[in-house]
DNA sequence: GGTCACTCTGGAACGCCGTTCCAGCAGCCG
DNA sequence: CGGCTGCTGGAACGGCGTTCCAGAGTGACC
C-alpha cells in the first residue's frame, strides 16, 4: 500500500552517484576518454549538466570514481576463481594480475586513468585495493614480513607498467576486431624497429623479430614469473 | 640552454620546432600539465597561437615531442656516468632506471605523459629509446637471446610503473620543498592505511608502518634488484 | 492543511581552451 | 619591380568544464 500510488511517472531513477559513475564507465567504454563529456553524460542520463554536479564534485572526481569502480570489480573477482580451486600463492598473484590485465583490455581508457590516478594521488583508493590483493598472496608465499612492502610494490608496479603499455594493442583494434589487425600492427612495429639507425639502436633492431609473433598475455606472465623467481631466490624460498 | 632567461624579448629567433618544444617543457615544469596552453605558450614565445601550428600539428604532438625530448635527455646521460666507471651491467641498468626516475622527479608531468604516450601508441619514439638503453645491459648480462625481449620488457615495465607512482611524492611537494612535507604526507598515508577496514585490508594495515619511513629511491632499486635476481636465477647466470 | 525549508533538478550562461582562418609580412626568383 | 612562397600572429569559432539560479518535489512542523 505504501508504495502503491508511486507510479513510474518518474522518467528515471533518482540519479544517484552510482548511476552517474556507471553511465560514465559505459560512456568511456563506448566513445573513449575524450567522449566523456558532462553534456553527453547528462543527455545519457536524461538530465542537465548541473544536476550531475550535485553528486560529483567535478570531472576529476568522476574519472577517479569510474577508475575505482572498475578496479574494484577487477580485483575482487579473484576469490571465485582462485580461493578454492587455485592452490599456490603464485596462482593467486597471476589471477590478480590477469584480472587487471583483462580489465584494461576491456576498458582501454583504464590504462591512462590508472597512471594518472596513481601519479596524482598515489595513495588514493585504487592503490590499496591492488596492493591488498597482491600483498595477501605475497604473504602466503612465505616472504619475511620486513620484505612485504618491497615485494608487493615491485609486483604492483610491474603489473601497472605492463598493463598500461599493452592496453593499446587491443584498444587500437577497436570493439570487435579479431587478431588480424594485431598481426598487421605487430608487423608494422617490427618493420619500424628494423628500420632504425643501426648505430643508435642495435639491440632494438636485434629484437625486432621477436616482436612479430609474441603474445601479450604470455609475455605479461613471463614478466611476473621473472619477479616471482627473484622473490623466491632472494629469500631462498621453496618453489 | 640552461639559462633562465624568461624574457621573450628576442623577437628575431626564427621560432623553430625546437624552441617551441623547449618552451613547452619549461612551461610544463613551471605550471604543470593544465598550465600548458597554446595561448600561454604563444605569449612566452612572443607570438600568436596560430604561428605555433605551423611547426606543430596539435597539442597531442606537442606533448609527445616534449616527452620524447625529456626522455631522450634522461636516457642518454648514462654513458658519461657508467660507460667507463661503472663496470657491471647491473650498474648500467640501475643507471638507466635512476635516470628515468630522476627525470620524472624533475618533471612531474612526465609520469602521466609517459603512461599516456605508451598506452596511446606503445611503439612510438619513446619506447625504443628506453628499450634500447635497458636492452644493451640485459644483453651484456649474458641473458640468452631468446629471452632478451622478455627480460628487457619486464625491466622497462617495472621502471615505468614504479617511476609513475613515485612521481607524486615529490611532485606534490612543490618546487623547492625539502623532506619535511614528505614525512607529513607519509605519516598521513600510513595513518590512513591503518584506519582501513580490518576485514577488507588486513595486509595493507599490517604494512602501513613500513610506509612511514621508507625511501623511494631505495625501494625503487630494491624492486630492480628483485627482477635482476629473477633474471639471473632463471637463466642461472653468475651474479 | 498550509507553510517553510531543504534536497535535488536541469537549462542557461561564463570563461577558457584547442583549433582554424586569413590578412599581412619578409625574402627570393624571374 | 611584381608575384610567389614560407611563415607570422591576431581574430574568430565551436565546444568544453563549471557555475548559477529558478523552480519542482518532499517531508516536517505548526
């Protein structure tokens, strides 16, 4: 009875901060970072720009909130997959890393935002989320407590750095492009590197061929394996 | 070049692309990324906005050029310091890493730009520069050729990720602030982490105390040591 | 039930930005 | 000496983030 007379006369739900951030993420996914406009966002929410400012302080905060929302989702999927099935802490770390990796693939704007967010305020809400997820696994690895911070930081920084660069590979491929584009791009890069000045870039030229057929995800995991090997070696843990 | 002549009195300098990029870097250093405006840049160069467009395609290209210029300088200082004096490839890698680290400290806007640059077009001019500098040392380390790409990528990604986050520490400290601010900020971060939800953030809370007194540069090098240990361990090289 | 206050809305307006346009200047070539 | 070309710089345009404000909706209190 209480809610009976409340017809769906309202064109929409009350326009909460959650809705705004959700719409912002959709908009970012659809049209990219430059496409996220307060006017476009207002239109999508069937309102005016001014209304949004009642819930969000400005564009900076909006982007931060969108980033945080996506990261939170990416980092907390993990228990479903790895809590029971995955056994080793190494698998746990890989799960967290790939969660972020995939999130960036799905939301290409995330790479830039993550970097901006972390470099503008490195200790916001985003960093602790990632830090916590990785840190628990590092802890489970048997790393001594005084090295928790170092080991976890190293992993987090690698993940963020690698994911950031690898983003564009799929981002430039557009919404529904297969691996065809990717091969073309990689060929172009490889060719460009081979065309560099032999005096200035001997190493890069030598490696150019390896670029052509490499798999991003495999390469990403190889880097993590490298760091994990370093951690276990330095603290002489059992693999 | 290093002089502080802020007077745009010289009218007869032909306004080359070099001058524009140089002025852009100075402007970025002085007033930050948001302060780099075509109008402000034009005023500093004693010209109009239109003239700049004859030498530079747009703001994107201008930022890319500024980033490239600073990275190039940061990465090529290295031979002077390490070519003869430093002996081991490990030292060489540390030199390159610290060169970038310092460059980001000196140009706080570089962290965001580096990330943007690499994620927008990962194989522009910036990536090969860094890649080459690190790769030569990796090569000298004795890493087998088929792992050159993996090892170098891992190092580069860590360096970029770590440098990006650590940028804000000094960036927020302003132009000439000593370590006083830094201690305050670190205390605040540590306190904030300790105030997190014990159920959601047990690890982060446990590590909060380590944040308080840590040294960025030391931490940065510890991460590199971790990766180097991984590289030497996996390929069973002699330390 | 009427009034008030308070939350929330959304359209209009402001100032600044990146970018474009174009009239005009040098210097060179014929 | 007149046009052509490379280059300059001021004015103008469309669009952005943000602010302002009149007013709708809703609950509280007399």
